[in-house]
């Protein structure tokens, strides 16, 4: 129904179909990868703003920089860093998936989503234990 | 307000009569190009700062000053700064275009994003290139080892 206005769709047409026809990815791997890409992207952006400001303190004085960076070494922030790295790793791997969909083929987008999840788990298994040992070992 | 939506699968067509550079196309290309480079830069950044040695526990002025004393890490960090801020700013712009429905709020959000990106790029670049790893008068135990004794 390309010419039909969104307003003229009844609520039934909009929401109750369990298996939407003609919709590429609603509610499936494609949608969730997109949602996660947005959420992780926004989170990383706001961290980046803060991270540039805290790093800029090296220009103020060693004491100012050390005072702020030491707050990144607390257990709570250590857990936050695991979440941050998790967000970055997902955004990176799913970004490669998006590039492959664009320049290669959308045929395997679902399989590639599970490959992204798998690689994310492997990467986080490599990072999280080592990082948490550093955070909790003093 | 009767809004007409195109079919999700109808191919995108540039409005006829539009001339000049297709900025949306270059933005699209930029997101992919910078994304690939950022994976290398950020994974390297995270590996060196969080995985090697004592990781986050070892981060302090001495560590960062030791890195930023070398042109290699200066350019690494500046490349990361520019690529990541523009990538993130353009992503935020896309999200604002999607969710901010009023013309005025859309404008405010996008100008705020642009201001944040420009200010932080200028600030970060100045910090990296005007930074002194051995500031005079600072206690020697806070400084990198190569700093001359005062």
C-alpha cells in the first residue's frame, strides 16, 4: 500500500499481525541489531564527550588528572567499563555486519547477527575477567 | 496532519532538481570508512590502556604523559578524536532527524551536537599538541620516568 497514509491504517493492521508480510525485519534479528546499534552508539557518544574532557586535564596538572582518573579505578566504574567495552565491541562488530550487508549481500544478515553475538561473547570473555581482576585486586 | 509514508521498500530517489554535492551520500560513506578505521584505533587504544600490564589500575598522569610524549600516540589519539567525534556527531544527527518532530527542537539539538563536536575537537587537538609531559614544579613521582630531575 505505498500510497496509503499511515493514519488510514486501522490499529489492527498496524499491530496485531504476528507474522508481518512485506516487512523485512520487524521484531526479528534485523530490528534488534538496529536497536542495539542505536543504543550503544548514543551511549558511546556521551562517554566520548566526558572522556575527552577528563583526558584534557593532563593539560591542567598531573594532580588534577590523577584525581579524576582514580575515580575510573573504583569497582563501580570498573563494572561500567565492562559495559562500555561491551557496547563498543557490539557497535564495532555490528558495524562490520552493516558494511557487509551494504557492499556484499543482505542474504546472510540473520546469520551474521549471530556471528556478531558469538564474536562479542568471545571478545568479552577475553576482556572482562582480566579487567575485573585489575579492578578488584587491590 | 495527514502524513504520507512511502512504502519501506520503495527505492530512495533524490528529489529532482537538487544539484551540487550529495552530502547525505558522503555522510553515509564517511560512517563506513571512519567506522573501519575506528575499529583499529579504538581496539588498539583499549588494548594498550586496559589489557597490557595492570590495565586500568596503571592509568595515571605518568602513563598518559609517557604515551603522549611520542608523536605516534599523538597522531593516533588525534585521529581517534576527529574520526570518532564526527562519526558520533553524525550518528546523533541521524537520530535527531528520526525522533525530533518539531523543526525548532530539531534545529536546537543539531546545533548543540555541532557545537559539542567542534568545541571538543578543538580542545582535544590543542591538548594533544600543546601538552608538556614534564610540567615544571610538579612532584617527580607523578611524572614519567624520562623527565629530568628538577
